[in-house]
C-alpha cells in the first residue's frame, strides 16, 4: 500500500449505461455512498478490496472494516461466497491492525489508566484467526482452495503477533519461495530471527528490505539499528535510527530508541555534567515526542514513566516542591506504568511496568499495592534484582523478615544466581539481627551466614577493582563499600568471634568516617576499646584522647554522655599503664562532674584498696550504696570487696540481703553465697553432732546456690567450678559428715581439669544431691547439645521421681525436647509425645496461654511434617488425625491472635501468621488424603499380589520337588533291579565255570617230569619260541578275562583263552619253572 501517486481513480458501472468514477485520493470518511454504489453495481471482489484498502490507507479503519463486512453480506446474498477469501484476509488484517492499538492485559483495579471498556489483543487475534479459517474453508468448499500470497502473509502476521514463531516462519518462507523479494515476508522473517538472537542473519534481511524498498514502512532501519546494537556496534545503531527519524519524522520507534540511548548516555560518570544534563533533556524530549505520536506504545510509556519518576525524586531532594506537584508527578507516573503493563508485548517491558507501578505505590505509602506489583514482577522474572529487592522491602515493612530473607536468598542462590551487591548487603543485614522464635543455635548460624555474605560483598568489590585495572570503580559498588553503617554491622557480627576481623571492620568504618567533616567519637571509642582489649595501651590511649576531644566539642547532651564514657575508659587505660596519678585525676573529674557516677567511685575504691587503705575504700563504697543501693554491679563489687578484706560474715549478710530484697536471681550473688556457705562449712571444726549437721547443711546450701546459679546461667564458670569442687571432694558425703583428711589442692585441680563440660558437673552433683533440679539442669544441657534422647531421659527422671508428674515446667521441657527430636529426625511419633506433654501441662494450668500456643504450634507442625514426608512413611489414620488437629490449631491461633489482653506471652502477629499459614497448608489436606488413600490401596494391592505370587512359586517349587523325588525313586528302583539281575547272572556264570573246571581236571592226563633239554635248533626251536611267545602275549591281554566272564560265544570259538583262564587253577610248580626258563631263553635270544 505504498502507491500514493496522484490522479488515482476507480470506475464503477451502475446499470448498463452509467459509469461513476471515484477519486481514490479524495474519499469521504463516511463510506455509505460508496457502499450503495458497490452494491448497486455488483462490483467484483477486487473493487471491494481496493476501496477497503484505500480507506485503510487514509486511516479510516472502521470504514474499511464496514466495506469488507458489507462485501461479505452482498456476496452471500448473491450466492457468490466462493469469491470472498480475499475479503476475509482483508478483515483479518484489519483485526490485526486493531490489535496493535489494543491492550494486551486489562488491569481490573487500575487507578489511573482504566481500560475495562476496551477489547484486548487476544480478542482481536482470535477474531482474525476465525476470519482466516473461514476464508480457507470457503476457498476449499468452492474448489479453488487457498491461493495467493495474501492469505499466507496474513496468516504469518497473525501467527507472529501471537508468538507462534515456528508457524509464522513457515508461512513467510512459503511466500519467499515463490517471491524472494516480498518485503512483508522478509520483515516478518527478520523479526523472528532477531527474537531468536540470530542478529547477523536478521541484519542481512533488514538490509535487503531497505535495498528493495527504501520507503518501506515499518522502517527496516529500526531493525537494522537493533541488530547493530545487539552486536555491540552502538554508533552504527544510532546512525540507523537517526536516518530513520530523518526519513520518517512522524514515526515513534526511532524517537523512543534515540531517547533511551541519550538518557543512558547521560548516566556515564566520566561525561561532563553539562553534557550529561543536555543528553538527559534531549532524551526526555524524544521520548515525550514518541509518546505523543503513539500513546499506546508500551516502550514509550515505560521510558516516559521513568522520566517522571526521576523528576519527582529530583524535585523531592533538591527543590522541595509543593504537594500538588508531587501528586501530579506521581499520578502521571502511575498512569504511564499502568499503560506499560496493559500494552506490553514482551516480558521485559511488562516486568518494568510492574516495577515502576510498585515504585510509585511505594513512594505514596500504598504498601499493599506496592507489594502486589513487586510480586507480579518477581513472578514473571524470579531473578529480577530490582523486583526482588522491592518485594523484600515490602515484606520488611510488613514485618515478614523470614519471607524477605527467602526472597533475597532465591535471587542470590542457584540456579541462575544473580550477582547483586545491594541484595547481598540487605540479606546479610537481615540475617545479622535475631528474629522472634529463632533458637540460639539458629541465631548463631544466621550470624555466620551474615558474615559470609558481607565477606562476599567485600571480595566482590576487590575483584571489581582488579578488573578495572586502575580505573575508577563503578559508582553503585563504591557507594555500598563506602557505607559506614555496613562496616559497623560487620564489626558487631565479629564481636566475640575475631578481634582481628572486628578491628578491620571498625578501621574501614573509621576510614569512611574520616572523609566527612565530623568524625564520630563513638567510633573512635570502639576502636580504642578494641586496642585496649588486645593490650595495645598506647594506641588505645591516643584514640581515647582524640575521641574525648571531639566529644567535648559537642554541646548536646549526647556529647556530654559520650565524653563521660570516653573519659572513664581513658582512666582505665591509665591504670593499665601504671599511671595512677592520671587515672586518679580522671576519676576525680568524673566524680566532680557526675557525683552519681558510681563506676568511677568503684575504681577509686579499688585504687585505695590496692594501697591498703581499706577503710577509705570502705567509706567510699558505703557512700555509693547510699546513692544507688539497687545497683547490682555496685553490690557485686561490694561483696567482692568484703570477701577480699576477709569479712565473710558481713559479706554473707550483704549477699543474702541482695538476694532477699533486690534480686534473688542475681547470679553473682548466688555464686558468692555458695562460696560463703562452702567456706563456712569447710572451715567449721565443731565435731559435735549438731556441728556435723550444721556442716552438712552448709555444704548442701553450697550445692543449692551453685545449682541455682547454673540454672539461671548455664555458662557461669564460677558456679560450674564450685559444683565440681563440691562433688569431687564428696562434700555431701564423708567430708560433710566427718572431719577427716582434707583433700589437697592438687586433687581439687585434677577434678576440675577432668570436669570440662557442664554435663560432667551435673552428673557429679546428681551423685551427691538427690534433687530433681539436677536432672532438670542436665536435661537443659543435653538439650543445648542436641542430645534430645538423653535430655528426655533426664527430664523424665526429674518429673516422675521428684515431682509426681505434675511439674508444669518440666512437662514443657519434655514437650520442647520431644518437639526438637521430631524436627531433627522427622519422627511423627516424637511429635505425638510432644503434644501429649503439652496437653498434660495444659490440664494442670488451663489458663496458661503460652501452653495453648505451644499446643497449636505442635498440631500445625505435625500436619506440616506428615505433609512433607512421602506416603510410604505415614498412614492414612495418622494423616487424618493431624489434619483434624491442624484444624483445631487454626481455631486456637485465631483466638490467640484476637486476644485483647494487655499482656500475652506470645506475639499476636506471629499467631495470626501461623493461622494464615495453616489456612494455606490445610487447603492441601484433601490432596494429601487422596494421595495417601491411593498409595495405601496400591501398596495393599502390591502386597496381595506379592503374596499370591509367592504362594504360586511355592506350590510350583513343591511340585517340581515332588516330580524330582518321583524320578529319583524310579531310577533307584531300576538300578536296584539291574543290580539284582547282574548278581543273578554272575552267580549263574560262576557256577557254570566251576562245573567246567572240575570236569576238565578229571579228564586231564597227569604230566611226567622230563629232563631239561637245550633249546634246540632249526625250525623246531623257532616253532617253540613263537608258540610260547604268543602264549605269553595273550596272558598279558587285559580284555581276555572280561570277555571270558561276559561272552559265552567267544569262549567256544577261542579255546586258548578258556584254557588261559583255567591255568591259575590247575598250574603246578613244574609249569611255572618251564615258563620261567622260556622267558630267560627269549631274553637271551633278543640280546
């Protein structure tokens, strides 16, 4: 449709005489008159399509559609429907043209850009496909089939618009086979190749289109520029777009691309500020022009939305505009973002639209909308960095820290892990802070992960600096690395773990802090404290003095507080360096400025005590107690002072007063009381029964105080050492009851060395003191070591042996241990035990809401556990029970979350979150039940089938064995019969041979002895040799005897054998001699 030459007309014949000429360059927007002429003249189909196309070229799309639809009605009425395929193709193209300006997604809750009254692209594409199918059907029914390139091109364009790339490519290739220079097919194929990232081939085709038709629209120069840009030839891309803008100044694609290129160039830090501002303004103008040209372009709307967001941020930071201007920017940006979402054709543009809508809602404080938009962005592109960070921010605003951690973890973990320093720092900060409901071991693991994440950020920046090879590092990473708060957080994470890493983080923070005008004295104080703990007193002193100078320059109350703390720390360094005068002056200054500062007075008292001025130190401490009698640190030091000055009785009275009137759970006071009782009992020399009983009572009290201290603080080394000493010396046994030989110091040290773990201490205490609290504390230690079975054993002992199964505290400890065991080993039976103990505690204290919360938690976790394991490890009965319990837990969580009491022993928010989580979990209950039923049915069927198969195999084996035994029996019978017959035959033969031998013996004549003769000579001698030689040879034949035994016929034919067999029976000595002589004669002849 590129023929725009002047003087174009078309003639329509009306009747037989009249011809009306229509000037195609001057068309009435209202096509009614033209329609009347077309119908009256019964024009051919090409006239209708020609006029519809001309109206379309003029921009009268609705008129063109009306002409096409009227043509269909007219030809159907005349019975000429077979001529309509071109009209159907025309209508399909018109629907595709409508779709180009239709929203792809209609937001149901759009606040600024409401598109509910419009049809979506999908509707137009569906109608276009129906029209194409109708055209093909009509052509097939008429026998003409589908002919011409128009149908294939229309089908290819429709397939390309619906992202059916393979089908579209086949359609375009079909056209190009017949006409290789068809620019529409070439443009379509080039777009498909570009989408498939085959940029070089796409570039070649775009260039061919430009060569075939330099005035082609859409302009192939846009595609050429995009291909050059993808091939990293930015200057050629920009030149192509600029040429496109020169040739087609009213077309918007080149304006958008050039505008984005100018704005991106303005972000280059190496470009001068004036040039950057000029580039930004130029890009903004181009994008604004593009949006005015096509207000339904998602790319233009997206770019313009970003411009408005930047303007709003700039004005908010720099010029502080009025609220109305801010609202105007916000509303425009939101409308453009919604426009982007609704008209986006690609996932990237759609995600950008959601992100910008989320940013606008976030800036307005509409967290619900912001969360919705960020979630949509992450759902489309789970690894989008900005989307994940925005969603995590919303989750943090909603106090969903675990969800925020999961979101950022998903972004940074494989597959397709993203490298984002911003997200890594946020995730590390989230992991660094403890969360409600997280155990101490999990907190330690989270802190370790946070340290690893921060290390990854630091190492990543170092690698970037190496790759930069001396050039300036990118600005965002540089800003992150120069964040002082991040380094301070790293220092807090390494506190107690590594002084070296902690010091490095503090020094990095100090380096950053030095770049600003005012140095933070608190940072200097922390650095100095670290140096002091490492024993670097000169360095610590210099830092303290510098920090003190800065803090004293502050006029606020905070400056006074900081200077006080820093001066105290400086005085402690003076003490460590042995400069008593400077330390004394510093403490006096502190006391003068703050008479209530007891820490300074305590140090003054210690300095006096070091000088053996105990009375002065005592008076000073008494003054401190008068002003701050409730200060437990002060009372602890005073107890220490009394013990050190050998005043055990006042010390004991003071400790008991602390425990009685101030804090009965003060660990230091408990340990001091235990030591005082132990010292008093050990030093007692009263051998009377009353004295022995008091001594025993004193040791018992010692163990009680130490045990109580360990119960409050399982890591209290002093209490653990005290219990080890009491147990090792058997203070509750022979030592407590009699004044025998006191163990030496070596024995005590040996026992302390062997008692390395708290469990050993409690085991020794258990042997000495028969009290349930010992087992309870042992259970605590086992639980802390994750030895849940032994913890349960200890708790059970404490519960059943000492508390008659009615101690709620121990019941809850058992519940906790079984729950932890279930979670660790994934044992549903353990989870049932945890629920049983929680219910026992609830029966004793039904008003304890913490127990109710635990019951609900266990019930929900039981369902979660069974849902997570395979059907083979659970039963339908258990699954149904936990689902019912989980439903009950939902009610409990609901009541706990809605509890209006002023103080509750749980978090209402967490209870409500558990309820919501339970709702989502229980939705899968029916699915799990169905899966379990199916599994058990199939498993039972398999078992039955296996049983039947085993039975059949067993019966088959038994039958085979029976047949084998029967065959063996028959063979044995046959063999026995053969043996019987052989024996009978042998006996018969023996009898026959015996009878014949007797008969021959009777008939044989008796032989006379003859004198020996010479062997003779001649033939006679030779004849003898041969006869005797032959006889000897026959006697050596092994088969002759067998033949004589079993073959009677051969015996008759060969009598010589028969005689040979008989010879052993009848031969006498003379014959033996004759035989020997013949053998000697033969031997001599051979020689």
